[in-house]
C-alpha cells in the first residue's frame, strides 16, 4: 500500500486538494471544488466541511499519514491548532492547519520567508527568525483595511473620484471607468450601489476598471495603484520590524500576479524599505505548499 500525504488549499473561492506519494513525490490525486459553504466561525463545522471533501482522497486505498491545510479565515495559531484537532478527529488522520498565506513560501520551495497575498483581500505572513512564532500584518478586511487588494483598490479609487467631485476638480477618466463597471449613470448612484447593492463583497470584481483607466492615462488611477503597492510593501516592512525572517518574499494572489503596475509599485517600495530584499511571484499552485508541509512531518 502506498504511503501518502495530502495537502489542501482552502481559498476564498475554490479549494484544491492533492494526494502525493511520500517516497516518490508522485501526485496520486488532485481535486478542486468550490469553497462555497466554507467558514471558520464554527470549527467543528469547518472540520466536517473539510472531511467531506477530503473523503474521496482518503478513501482511495492509500495509507494517508498526514494532512496539511492552508485555511482561508484561520487567523491565529490557536485557531489553526484547534481546527487541526477537530479535523484530525473527523478524518482519523493527523492534521496540520495554517493560514492559507503560509503556503506560499513552501510552495516556492523555500524553508523560510514572508508570503504576501494580494487578491480580493491582502495579508502578509511570516515566522519570527529566532522563535519561529507566527507573525501577520494586514488582512483586516475590505472595510477597515486590506490596502493593495482588489476590493481596497476599487474602494480607494471611488474615494478619489468622489473627493475630486467635492473639490470641483475635473475627472481624468477614472470616474467614467467606475461608472461603466458598476453600470450606473452618476456618482450618487455609484456611492449607493457600492454601499448597499452587495457591499464590499462585490467590489473586487471591478478592479480591472481601475487598471484599465491607468493604462488609458488616468493619473488618479495610477496614484491609487501606486499607493496600494506601497501599502503591501509596508506590510513586509512591519513584519521585518517585528523580527520576521525576510530572506525571501513570495507574492501571490489574482490581482498582483495579473497586474504588473501593482507589482512594480510593490517592488519599488520594498527596495526602499528593505534594500537587498527581492520579491518573487509564485509560479507553483499554493496547494504544493500544503503538500510540502505535510511531507515535512514525515522526515
């Protein structure tokens, strides 16, 4: 019987699971399912949700020794450890749970460093260089923070456009781009639809309009993007100041990986804050980081 480990990446929209032969590294199974229904408010329910989706992999006739999970919404070590215990009891296999952003560094094949996610939300995570304690910065949600994320870029773009209207400053294309993206005729309707029709959960889908406006020459959109990139770099700076290992910075997330303007702004600020520290866009799927964490438990 093949001895295997499983890695799971629970993201905000989809969950990817991979079963790997411990000895050879061969991928035995790879499954992606929607993350609909995932939540961490009730850890027993979260464990049951994971167990139900892992069952096809665990029942495939292999001897699964460990399951490692990167879980969206699992924000503290205590929270993650509790979910790991609940999951282990539910599936009868030893489990490790970390925040999903912690998958980036091992997915890049690195032993240590900082992972930065800039997608719908934004967060930076790492480990203290001496104690190994978990450290995070950002990730406070689309209303209060997440600067540099898709949702925050749309929020900040709208704020800039509304501020220009208050001042009587002529627009430079960003406002028109947002009106088209949200399908509304004017700024009062834009403010209303952003506030009440779906709220912040829908903002991130409109971030391509901000980047398109910048490409079309909007200085306001360019300023918003640069500010977002600088904010993401400052998260890394905050972690460095708190003792994090910043020997490597690995970046992932649908917004920053697909938008060179944001990545360039991030890199420029990072070079200013931490000379000599470079950032790398993650090329491998984050689930590989979960598999690597699971494999390390067998060494």
